[in-house]
């Protein structure tokens, strides 16, 4: 009886131990599966981070480009500053004496070209009589303009015909060439007539004539721009002759004519002020020895 009870207790204890061991193994298996899942998840996250780092998206790429661009700007600014500093450091300085600055000292040094322009005076030129005044009617100015078509006109020729000029200048800045200006003051300081000569074919020629009137021109401000437009010939109409224009419109504030190199004078200009504060330039073309109105141009005063 005692042996049967002992055997029964042994079987019961064995059964409990087996059940407990089975439960422990099951729990360990479950914990192992959980740990495995966590390991897989961590590995997946790490893989995604690695892929993200290996293939940046557009935003990360843009940030990277901007960062590099900003760095280049900083470097460029530094180089500009360095170059500016070196230029300031290496630039020569000038000593200032009295109230005159170094800059003004440099600017007032005449150039070689300026040194070759001579102002003609009575004491230095046989063509000048200081402050001389002459009477130059329009007819003589027109004849002077026609003289521009002659091949050789010297300063001596002009002085012989019109007397000595009031002032003048001579320009020898171009080697082998000479430019000369003779200016005649009109009586009563009413204006000035300028004659410009240049070297040509071993001699000289008259290539430009201008006359500026300081007085009396104001008396001619009687018409508007539209009034002058009505004078321009249409289609095949013949334009007004220049002498007739002077008679009807009065003395202009400026007369001007010039000729290109190796060409004839084919037009002249009369300039008038208008009642609507404009300036009208009337162009007269040469036709059979007469200058006739052809066109006009306007500009602000």
C-alpha cells in the first residue's frame, strides 16, 4: 500500500514538472519570436536610412546646392576685398601743395594734343586784329558758303577779301595736317561768323562756315512749328529760295553749311526759334546754283 502511494506521488510530480517545463519552453519561444521581429524591424529601418542617405531627395539636393553656392559667394567676396586692398595699397600717391589737391594737379596737366592747339592773337598771327568788328550781311555769308566749293582757299585769301579776323585758333594735333578757325565779330556784338579751314592737297580749303546771331534773331520768333511745316514743298513742288526765306522769315539765329571731304557743298541750314518753344532747322538744297527749301527738322530749345 505504501509503495503504491509513493509511485502515485512520483507520477504526479513528473507530470507537473513536464507541464512546467513545456510552459517555460513555450514562453521562451514566444520571447524569441518577438525579439526576432524587433530585429527585423530595426534592420528594415536601418536599410531605409541607408537608402535615404545614398539617394537624397530633391529638397536635400537643393539645400546642398544652395549651401555650395553660398560658400562660393563668400569666397568671391573675399577675393574682391583682397584685390581692392592690394590696388589701394599699390596705387601711387601725389603730394598736395597749398590748396590744390593731387587730383586737380593731375587733371590740369595739358595733354600733347592740347599743347598743339594754339590760340591766335594779334601779336602771334598776321591774320588777327584783336576785337575787330565787321559788318557781314547775309549776301556776303551766302557768297562765302559758295566759296567752299573752290579747291584752294587759304587764310591769306580770306583776310585779303574780308580783312583780319577778330580771333582764331590753329590745331596741329594731327601729324601732317592743320586745322584753322578764323572768327569775325559782327558790329555791335550782334553775332559771330566762323570760318573753318583744313589741309587739302598741299594747300588748304574752306570746309565749314557758321554764323550765330545773338541779337535781332529774337525778332524772328513769330511762327509756330506748324507754320514752318506749311512752307515745306510737297511732291514735285519747287521750294522757296533761301534769299526769299530770309526776306519773309527774318534773320535766323544760326546759319550753317559744311562739306564732306572731297565733296561739294550741296545744302545749307537756317535755324529759327518758334513761338511754341521749339527750334526749327530748315534745309536748303543746291539746285542749279540756287539753294531751295527742301525739308525741316524740329528740336527742343
